[in-house]
C-alpha cells in the first residue's frame, strides 16, 4: 500500500468571510509535527467547534486596535494568530479582511494511517488532567487551550506565522459534517456583542465541544439554529443578518 500523502489546504481557503470559514473548517483536521526527525509524530485533531470574529464588532481582539501582538489579525487570510487565554495557548486563523479571524474552539482526536495510535498516545501524554491522570480521548481537545496543549502548539512558536507543510497545516480529509449548530459565542462580556451567533459546532460532536449547545433548557430557534450542509441558503448565513 502506498504511503499516505496529506494535502494541506491552500491559503486561499482561509482568505474568505470569517463565518464562511468558521463553518467550513468544521471536519477539517489540524496536523502538527512533534518530535525529532528520527521519531517524529504527526499529532492530529478534527475541528468540531469554531467562532468567527470581525474587526467591526466589540467581541474581537482586533476591535481593540492594531498592535504588534495582534499583527496576524490584520494580515491576509491563512496567518496564524495565537494568544494566551487563562494561562493556556489559543489557536486562531486570519480570514478575509483586516481584523477578521476564526478561533478554533475545540476538536476531537483524529487517528489514521498518517497519525496513528502512537500519535494519540503522545497527545494524551501532552495533556493530562489536573491530577496528572490521562484524559479520555473524547475530552482531550474539548476547549481551545486543551486543544493546543494536546497538539503541542505554543504561542511563541506559531503566532503570526504561515502554515508549514513540514510542521503545521490543516487538511480536508472528507469528514464534512451533515448538520451544523449555530449559536452565540462563549465568554463574550455583556455589552460586547455577546448576542451575535458566530459560533459553529459539528452537530455529531456537540457533546464534546466546550459547552454543549443542545444541553437541557436550550431551545432551537431561540438559543441555536441547525444548519443543513449543502443548503445554499443557511440560517443567519450572512454577516449582515447577524448584525441585525
């Protein structure tokens, strides 16, 4: 059997509207090379939750203005923006338009011929729980800082960088979700456009994301919407409608 050759997504994939990118990143796989040349492992995770951010809304880092630390947000689509959140690393990709980006909120470990069980074992070792015990694979990447820790991604190494086919990239493995849940973003302070529904979740993995949008008490049509893949007119799909 021939060796598996991954196909990284091109920069043009990321140079699109932030909401479109946030939705289309669901099901894509992040791959990060760990270790030396002789014992390298590709640590991989399937994206299951994203959040879109725009320069002209108050919930974004870019709305606070340009700084050298936020430089990646103002570069063209396909740049990596990383920052610290509660002491942990967070991963974002710049989108089309200055100040627009997508936060990778959570993921699910991905195992295939390129990233085998040894890669998963390394991810488990990278990200033990508070007591030092191994997490379950289902909860290994269920949060933006947990994801970065499991994949070994660090702010000083990757902030403001481009993807590197030898070290870090995103791949389409054909795992497109059939249904997507759209809801409000998490952790947005009151008065900073917390009502905007810029959060997207792979419906099949909703229970493994940062906070399950289908939990008890949540109502479809009020707290979240279900988007069917392949439908060209998807609920609240345009930026203009979500600002209304």
